[in-house]
């Protein structure tokens, strides 16, 4: 798929997760299986690169008992949590 004349790859599945520690900062990286590519073409991607597949990410995290990042939490009606 092309987005602004730049190829954008589609996530087929998320296979694994790992924590990256950089000093006081931590981030989650996910092993991504790309649609149309073999398993050996899977790559580790930071969570910030996975904004176009919220259902796949949510399902992966839920199945492993992990939490979604705070930025994806939906406030209930009325705006009070």
C-alpha cells in the first residue's frame, strides 16, 4: 500500500514482545509478521510504529495479560475516568 508515495506495510500478526531499557526509559518492541512476507522477514518494531493495527495489538496484549499503552485508553462518556 502507498501512503504519500511511500510504501506502507500491513501487519498480519504480532508474534512476540520484548522490553527495551534505555536508561530510565522503557519501551515495548513487538515482533511483527508482515502481510505478504514470510516469517523470516518479521521485524522488531517499537509500539509507536503500530498505530494502524489497534485490533491486532489489542488482541495480542489481551491474550498475554498485558496492558495497552495509556494513549489508547478510551474515556467513558462524560469524560471522567
